[in-house]
């Protein structure tokens, strides 16, 4: 059996972590076992499950600009004490090079960088990230990315990186009319027009814009409801903003959930005006559930699988978004499981391919 050291910030419920857990649950653990090297001292949401599946979780101080040299040495020293690892798989974007430098010094033969973002706006913070990432090409033996845009961002245009898309457990998200009726009844939304957004509350996800869109939609379609799913990392700011718009009574903030696949069935339209994304697996989930999707035009077109997904600019204001939402009012919900599998976004296909890679690369 091969043990692969997956390097992440913390195994909490979020996009990267959920995708990684989908792989971990379904890969053949008799041949490939995952362990997780995290840059947090506290336990993450998935840690207990990881341990129940035979994995180990290692805890470290947070990574930062001031600790870059320390991180390289810490990784180096850790790997010297753990000769069982021949493969390190870093999912840390701009930090991958710093981490893999330590792995190279420890003479690890397989050092994988996995790009999961593509920064879209210019800022001092992003400029620093763009500088830090430069060492990645030097220390990675294999370059992975979740989309072509994320590959270009981390490695450059001529990197020959391998794109492994954010695949999902698509069977869980298939449209089911009975589940839809049950969840809508439980949420008291049976006769409502329901918008859904899934994403942890962070500025990049643009939640305030969604509330602005919803406020305008309510003026045109009063029976509309809004459902937000995701952990709050903005200290209640989004909820407070909804209060100022007098829409909070029609908005359901559900927090982080383990039943996203079921709640999605209750929706009528999925909205996702993110400023930038690497490759949003939740958009694939929404399409699998047969939801019409309205997403920002900053997101890679690679996520567009069905005829019921539209990319709309953010900078044109809320009106184009409202118009598109209303155009989907009579859209028929369908089961897109087969389409998602054919497009290569089912986790079981990804697991087979990754397993073959891990077993043959050393």
C-alpha cells in the first residue's frame, strides 16, 4: 500500500476539502491511503472521518510570509522522520513551491503541486502571492490543476500541467422529485420560487451582490425565497446587510451542511456571482441536480455542462441577473447524471485515474 501525504490548510467543510474527501472515500484504500499534513493546530471538521478511514492527520502552525523559510525546514525535517512517504501532494496554491522545496531537500521522488485557484483582481495581497508562487515550477515534479485557468495562474502558459477537474459524487446529487417535494415542505417553501447559493461566506463569493439581486427579484416576483448554504467567515456581515435591505424574512441562512445534495433539490435557480474561482465543484453539483444556473462571467467556461447555465457579468449590475433568473422560471428539472459522467466529472472516474497515477509514478 502507498501512503500519499496530502498537504492542505485544514480539513474543514469547503470546496477543496469536500472534493478531496469525495476522492478519499471512494479510492481503493487497500492500495492507496491518504494522510493529511495541515497548517493549523486545531482539528478540522473531517479529521475524525479521516482517522476512521485509516488516515493520519498532522497539525502545524499556520503558514505565512514571515515563516516561509521555517516551513521549508519543517517539511524537510518531518519527511526525514517519515520515510514511508514517497509522494507529497500539495494543494496550497502559491505556497506549493515553499512546501515542495522542503520535500526536494528530503529527496522525496514525487512532489505534486495542485493549483486550485486563479486570482482575478489586482491587489497588494495578490501581488505578494504572485511572487511567492514563482518557485513552484522549480520544485514540483508533477503539476496538476483543476482547470486550464488555474494551471496558467500557478505555472504559466506553457507548463504542460495535467488538468484533473473537480469531480463530484454525482449519484448523490441526481434530481429526485420526491426529495424536492419533501425538502420544500420541510422548509415551508412548497409554493415559492427558490434561489439557492452554496459557498462559505467570504468576500470573494460576493454574497452582498446576491442579496441586491434578491431584493430586486422580490419586487418582480414577491413569492421568491433565498437559501444560503455555507459557513459564515464574515462575522454576520451578510446577515446584517440583508436586514438593511428588508429581505431577511425571506432569506434562509442554513450555515455549513452535510445534506447539500438534498437541499439543492428544493431550489428553482442556482446563483453564483463569485469574483473568481479555480473550478467550482458546487456548480457541477447544481447542474447534476438539474438546477438552472446563473454564474459570473469571471468563472471558467469549463464548468458549463448543460443548456441551462448562463454566465452574466457582475459589473452590469443586478438587472441582467434578475432577467435571467425570471427566464428560468418555467425550466424543467431533469436528471443530468449521465451527462456529468460523460463529461468526466464523476468522482469514480477520477478515483480510478488518480489511483493508477499514484501506483505507477514511483
